[in-house]
């Protein structure tokens, strides 16, 4: 949150990269806020209760932020590709209007994805109880409670979303392949080290997020167990939002300096 305020308040951080980081920080905050507070409250009060409307809202907002984040990570990979491989065209390809349109497309795609999945999932009759064996309302666990063949609509919707996510991942990998090829041609070993140090963690976290979410939604029932489901879910819902600030913010000297300045100013006030 402090990093978000630093980006918003300091004019020298008003660049495409920091604009996308601001959006990513908001999505990470939304992802954590959608799942963990309710899970922590339930653990504190030793209950697993959630209302039907609350479950629907949780599914909607979680799919919204996680879908928007996939698309935004794709846009950020494109931003780094243009910055490193086509630096002379950076200003024309990633002007303020283009950045706003790409960010809006990411948020809009997440919203439409959330509407599709929430409407499909909660139009199903549930006749196998009302207990979701997970720390939040996750679609695969809700589908287990359905006794109607109409659940296949949501299965096809999930497959479509996974294909989109995999397409985003392929684009990200191809972008980084081009970036690494350009980096290896750099004469400065310090420049190569800095570029790898920045890009590799992004690729690792994105790979973890996409692979574990695909496994969570497509794993066969024979592999399903409460402990495995919990570990896989934490890997794609909690780890990336926690790791992203460490990768993009705390290791960035310019952003660290802006955060320090903001904190000093707040303290003086």
C-alpha cells in the first residue's frame, strides 16, 4: 500500500512501468483481501460458515482480480520487451493513452471473466450438501456439490479461461526469450546481471501462479485430498501477491527511495 502511494505521489515514477506496478499492487491487495480475512476470521471463531451471497461475492471478486492479474502480467512482459528490445520505439508504443487502454483491457477482461464464471457456477442446483472443503469458496469445490449435468457449462468455461491463461503465459515466455537474447548481447556484465536479476523472479512467480492454478482446476478427483488442495491453493492465491511486492518494489532502488521520502514526510507531518 505504501508503494502504491509512493507511485501515485512522485511525478518521476509516472512512467509506464510504475503505472503497471501500481495496478498490480491494487490487484494483489484485492486478491489477498478477498480470501484471507474471511479465512482468518473463521479460524479465530472456529467456524467455516459463509452465506450463499457471501460465497458468490467471494468467487466473483477472486476471479475478477486473478483474471485481471494474468492479463496485466502479460502487459508488463510486453512493456519490458519494448523497453529492452525496442527502446527507440518505447515512447510511441507505450504512451500514456496506450498504457491506460491496456490496463483498462486487463481490468475489463477480469470483470467479464468473473461474471461468466460466477453466473455459471451459482445457477447450478446444489444437492450434495453445502460444505466447501477449502478455506475459501473455490469453484472446483462448489462444482462437487452440484448434481446437475449443467455443471459441464462451467467446466467448458474453465477450460476456455485456462486456454486464455496459457496463451498469456506463452506470450510472457516468448517476450522473455527475446529479452534474454537482447540482454546476452549487452557489453556490460553489470547490465546483464541487473536484467536477469529483474526478469527471472517475475518469470518464476508467473510460472508458479499459472501452473498451480491450472492444476487446481484440472486435477483429477483421484488426486484430490484436503492437504494437497490446501497447498496448491495457497501457492496460487497467497504466494504470488506476497512475492510480487518483494520482486517489483522492495528490490527497486528508485521506488525504495520514494517510499523512504514519503515515510519521512508523513513522520514530519
